[in-house]
């Protein structure tokens, strides 16, 4: 770790709570559409619609809201009412205004690491929503750079490092998603620390054989990161 200069953090479900907001919204969507479709059918179809729409809407709440509306129309065969559609729109607006809840030990750990390392946020999703959450988080001032991308893959990580004049051996990524935060970073020669979150969106899961031979470290809690860096 002697060359380590920059530590980048994923935002959603690494610094603050995100996926439980979507889980709760999905349950409320099921309640709205209960007259038209069984809950398990809605859950499956909504996920399929989300994935199909990623290339059009990208990641984030707005795309999720549009996917809820599209799924409601399809599964109800057009019978869903304007009032029910409005409930789904209002649900999306609530999600966008949801308070930013930092995960345990984040604030003090970020403050501590900021005394030694340059800190970044690297996240994906809707630009306006992510900027809003960062601004409302209370920890924005600790990060010298923020990168909001449409996808977290090897190409985009390499572009981030090049744009910010960071060598791979100077960079570490910390996040909850093996697919987005760990694998692509390791593949470009940088380091990564996986901090699992108790809920993972199905699209972010990876099969174990994909991480075989990939060198990264895993911690149970972000508060353990400073000690890991001192030991390494």
C-alpha cells in the first residue's frame, strides 16, 4: 500500500442506505397493483422491465419509476387508472426526496482517512439525483473529486484514472458491489476493498467463479478500513 494515494468510494449502500428504499417502494407498488396482478408476477416483470430499460434510462430512481409505470400498464392490460399511475409517480418523488441516511461509522472513518489520503466518490446513476444525495450527505467536503458515470466498467475506471492523473497502483476502490466496484477495478491493476451490504440488487450479483483468481480484500465494516491500510 506504500504507493496508495487516492481512495474512491462507491456511494449507494457503501456510504449511505439505498437499496432498502427501492425494496420498500417495490412493496408499495405491489399494494397499488394488487387488484391486477399477483405480487410475485409483478416482482419478476418489474425486474425484467428495469433491465430492458437500462440502456434507455440508465440507473436510478427516475428509470425505476418509469419502469413501474410501464409494468403497471402491461400487467393490467391497460386497465390501471390514472389515479393509480399518479400513486406510482408520487412514490418515485418520495424516493427522490428521501433523507440521506449514512451507514454506521461512515462519517468518522471518512474524516480519519481524509487526513492521509485524497478521497473520491465514484458512483453511477442519475446525475441530478446523485449530486443531490452527495450534497445532502453531510460528508461532501471530504471528497476532492466526484465521478458520476453511466456504468462502472473497466473502460470508465481507466478513463477516470487517466483524467485525474492517477496511476493504478495509487488507486483503491471501496464498495459493496463485486460486479461494479471490485472486479473492473482489479482488472485494470488497481486495488479494491469489498464491504458487503445486507441487500444486493439482483443485477449487481455475480457468480463465485467470476471472482476466482481476483485479488481483493473484504471487510465487514467500513470502520475497519484504516486499520487495514496501516497493516498493509
